[in-house]
C-alpha cells in the first residue's frame, strides 16, 4: 500500500499545482478586466472575458473535485477497501487503478453509473 499512497500523493501534488496555476490565471483575468471599462454585457470583448472567467471557474471546480476524490481514495486505503468497487464489491482492476488511482468503481459499474444506473 505504500506504492498506492505514493501514487495518490503524486496525484495530489499535480492537482494542487494545477489549481495554483488556474487560480493565478483567474486572478490575472480579473485584474486585467479591472484595468478596463469593459462591460461584459455591452462590450464586444466583455463576452470573451466572461467566457474565460467561466471556463477557468469550471476547471477549478473540476480540480477541486479531483482533490476530494483523492481524499476519498486515501480514506479507502486506510480502511483497507482501496481497489474494491464501491458498488458491487469486485476488484476495481490494476489497469484501471493505474490509469485512475482514485477510481471508486470497476469498469462495469462505472459504465452503468455513466449511463444513469
């Protein structure tokens, strides 16, 4: 399990770096818009500024969700349930965990979940 903990720690570090970068990008966009008289609703460039802020906000939320998933995976490691599907109890699978270290579900259950099951 030490290898799993290291992989999750690496995932966390990469996600934190991404979050810091996105936060810096957002702050730059906000600062740049403060220096102008851009009116998002009426200025032709305003729509672009609003879109960029919205896009970065969505990416920030995505990274925050990934960090929460890493926390949950670390809790499963501690509980001894890491690598076990939360839905059916089958093994998640080594290849899936290699690709997505925070995976909660086996491929079969993840496919059903994506389809609304």
